[in-house]
C-alpha cells in the first residue's frame, strides 16, 4: 500500500514538472476559462514521450501510460467502479481478411481505465466520455508517439473530469470516464467495455468520444453524430456560436463529399448498441499514424481552444440530455 502511494506521488510530481516545462517552453497563449492549461499540456506531453514506446496494447509503454492516467484520476479523487480504475478485458480479434479469419487466434487482452464524477440530480442516466489511450507502438524501429492520436483526447477528457470534479461545477448527470485500450486494434477496449459493462447498459444514455483534438491545422474542430441524431444539431450550433475554435458539424454521413467517421473510433461500438453518440475530432493531417505525430508538432494554443470547446459541448449535453432524448426534464433536487 505504501509503495503504491509513493509511486502515485512520484508520477503526479513528474506530471507537474512536465506541465511546468511545457508552459515555459511551449506555444500556449489561450486563457482558458474552464481548466488550467499547465496540467493538460503536461499529460499530453507525458503520454507522447519516447519512453512510452507508442503505448501499444499489451506493452510496458501502455502500462506506463496507465500509471500516468490513474495518478491523475486519483489526484482528482474520481470515483472508481468496482475494485479500482483498471478493468481488464479479453475480446476476440477481428480478422482483417479471409486468411486471418481462417486462423485460430487467441483473444486480445487489454486494460481499460474507468472512473466517474457523480451527478447532482439523482438521475440514473449516465453520460459516458471515451478517449482511448493506446496507439500503434513501434514499427520498423520507429516510435509512433501518437500525440494527437490520442494523447490529446485523454488530456481533454481529464481536463473535463477536473472541471466537473469541482463542487461548484458538479454536473446534473453522472459522467463515466472510460479510457479504452486497444482502439487501434479493432476498437477492442470499447468492445470489451460494452460486452461486460460495469454498470447496467440501459443507464448508459449517451457517449461523448474524444479522439484527435490537437491538430486542427485548418482551425476547425468537427462534431460527428448529428446525422444520426438530428436533435444534436441545435446544441452544436449553440456551442459553436461561443466556442474559441471553429466548431462544425459533419463527417457523419450527412455529406457525400466527406468521409463518414461513424465507425472510425470507439463511439462506433456505442452506435452499434443503439446508444447515441457525439464524436469530437480533427481532420487527418500529414502526421496521422506517422512517427512524426509528436508533441513538438502540436500548436498548443489551438489544442487548448479545442479542449475548452469540448468542455463546453459536455456541459451543454449535461444541461440538455433529457431534451435530446425526448424525455421529461429532471426535477430540481430537494433543498435541505
């Protein structure tokens, strides 16, 4: 127990140190309203270091990433579900071709991280925030650090959790934060989560997925999902009117000229299970799935604007969830 506490303290101290270094040596200038930039930049930088060797599922680098993330979860006193934040899973490997389909292959094993921020309204409807922490590891001797994909999403989700954890910002609904492993291997962590959910699946009312929020090189952040749930469009437009970045709706099958991102990240598993979703992400860029997806190639000011916008979207979802789902509004909690 003492050794585990010392390890957590050491990891937290390292993250604080990295956030201070990033603040001094980076390019951040955006004055965020809903979060402190330093720790967010620190976790983004920490998860993108060469020492984590690309965070591929089942590797020591992925284990090191879990230490960083769970240290931050513990520091903000996120609620655990069950025995702790770590939730191992085992799922069948999805074959990519007929040859693989004919092979007998052992299941893929990984570890999801799960924590919660309790809502204030007593509702049993839960908003699930997902942000996968794995990447593709080492290929041909080169480390693929995955700063944008998806250290940025993890950092954004932790910033949201920190904001909601403050008593003055307590959400109406409980937010369940899921950091899936193995997204790069057939969305395996999300599949494992919904195959064996730690809470009743009928309480999982909505999925907000963060995947690649750092490299809005054209100044645009995309919200994908309104094509499948048109009630989301007014919410997106409402947030876009106040957002510090150009927030747009699309990439969800609504425009034949665009790719359809509906099945391209962990939200796909929720979509297939009839759970409504909204996916926030940026368009592909030259460093996507390249060894050059590094912290140094991220414009910190743009990233921080995307984080702020993501928090604004989450707060709007919390406020409007019953309206989006066509349900009666929540009753105000009784005063003591």
